């Protein structure tokens, strides 16, 4: 059978398995049907729920504005899939093209998409993590349980970790008028994601809204009462605080353990794949029947020195899933690269924070519009003389401009005069990111490798 004949037969009656029934998995399934795939489609998910939206969990759900079970993702079309929900994948046989499931069953595939995402990193001390009142926030059930406890009005909440999730949880607590302490081992909130300069602004915001913010400290222990309820937290500076609720917000762990000994290039940083979303095996050879999308994927990006990026972003999960779906059912000459511009947003303490690019890659920052002191500004990040990222606090109108600057490898500092530059933005300063060799829960973009090449590219993203 010719290549074209095989592909046509596969599109008509082949078998695709998607492991990971969340945002990336659902959007990939829809895209496969849109691409004309009429074969068997199986969706495997470890949660019992159909795909739901995660961003509202730390915002509207905790505030009681949206019930946790009302966060289902809207369906763009029917996917006509066999759903295997509440059953985790436990193993992969590459040679036999078979995925093993926790219930002892197995599903076979012609092509496989892995979109298993990440899970919340738990409190490392198991007995303390099991205390009543200690939570993480990642799933719909996590959010429902935490909302129920916050609604009861605890006398104090402790949030461990001041990355985006931790900061949004603290913001929701203050909006509920709950006393909240935030413990952050770094110098400031959001320091791993946005650096020390912007982190100081985030710290000012938290304290202005009544947060008991403690930076440069670690929680050394959680203490429970005789009934097994958390009652006290101890810090590395020798202090302690009485608490009724503890939320552990120490970042995420990629769901790759089930791929151990599978032969795929999978590990704690994710699953390595090429720009077309095809997974690498442990020898560095690209596979042609296993694809990756979403938070669990790490792939090279030409705009950022061919670094392998792991992106924990809603928009990236959608865009990469659609590219993976297209490439799964297309001839090699018709496949597309995934070149999505990293971006994220967060709403906390009355401010909308948005960013494009890869801030943690930067060594310098320059405030180009607005004022840090007023908590309303735009800042550009530079790396080796070029614009690499930008962040805005309540000034999102500038992001499209800076996205174009990043795409064009524009020089840093920016050469244009701005209409609203204050004295604090007259010269670049050190961005203030922590040592990348130290553990960090802050970045939503993880730099996890690079290419030895240093080629310049012309970046032409598809725009509808």
C-alpha cells in the first residue's frame, strides 16, 4: 500500500487513543474530527469528570461565584469518542502499540496522543499532608473541598508558596475577608515567574490588601491537634502561626511516571517532542506514532534559542493540541510546527497581570510605560541585547506591540521613545530572577534544554 493509501485508510478506520481527558485532550479530539478522522477515538482520563476548565478553580470557584461542577469545558462539536474516565494509564508498550490501564485493561492504538498534564506538588511530609485542613488546588474536587472550608470562615488561612496559584488563592481569601498568611521561600511573590523587580510590586499589592506576607522563609512543619486537624505552622525563622486551613501551592509535577521503562524520552521535566509534537524516544529518535500536547510536553522554540520549553499555559495547551491533531492525520509534507507565543494572565488583588514571551530567560528589565509605584505599568525583558518578554499590570493594550517586538528579535533596550516613561524606566536594571539551579515553583515557562545551533529565524505565526 502506498503512503497516501495507508494515510487515507488510517483516517477512515484507524484507531487513536488520547491519554489525558482535559483541555488539550478534548481540543485535540475535536480537531481530529474536524480534520476528517472517522476512525475509533478513545479518551482516557484519571479523573471521573469530563473535561473542565481549570483557571476558574482558583478564582470564581473559591469566591463562590461558580460551583465547581459548573466548570465543564464547552464543546465545539461532538467527538464520538469512547470515554474511559476515572481510570489512569499505568504503562505504555511502544512496540505493541498498547496503553495499560489501572483497571487491568489495555487499549490498542495506531497513533497515540499524550496530554496527561500536571498535578499539584503535595506537601512533602506525608503525615502532615494528611492532616484535616491541608489542601492542594489543581482539580475540580480540590476546588470544591477548599471552597467548602473557606466558606466556613476559618480564623486564618496559610498559603505555602506565592507563585500565581498561591497568590490567586490569597487574593480570594482577602476578597472573602479571611485573614491569610503567605509563606514564600523566595525574595518576593511571583519572583520565579516575573523576577525580583516585578515581585516587589506583587509584594506591595499583597501587603496593601492585608496579607501577612512572609518572604525568605520556609514552612518547617505543620502541627495537628489530637483530632488530626491542622492547628499550627512553624517557620524557618523560628516563628509559628495558628491556622485552620493550609493550602500547599508549591507548583506542579508533570504526569510522566506511568511512562517509566516505556522507551519514551519522558521524565520530571515532561516529554520531549519536536516542533511537530512528535515524541522523542530515549535515544533521541523521533517517533511517528506518538504525539504530545499541553503542560506535559516540552518542545524547542526558535524564538528562544531553540530552548526546550515546558509551558503551563491555557492557550498553549489548545494551540499545541490542534497542531498535534493535524499532524497525526497528515502526510509528513503537510505537517505544521507548533510556534505558539508563550503568554499568560492572572487576576489578583484587583489587578490584571498579563505577559508574553519567556520572562525567566531574561537578565534585564526596563519599565517602558507607567509606574511601578502606581502598580500600573508595562515592562520589557531583555536577554543578550534583544527583547525576550513583556509584562503588564493593568496595561494589556501594549502586549500586541511587544509580541511583535519579540517576534522580530527587536533590540533591547527598546530604541523607541515612549509616551509615558517615568524616571524609574530610564535605564535597564537586573531582572532579579532566582538562581535557576535552585528548586522553584514560580515559573509557568520552564527552560529545559537548548540546541547547540544559534541560527536566526524569520518567525511568521499564522494569524486568522
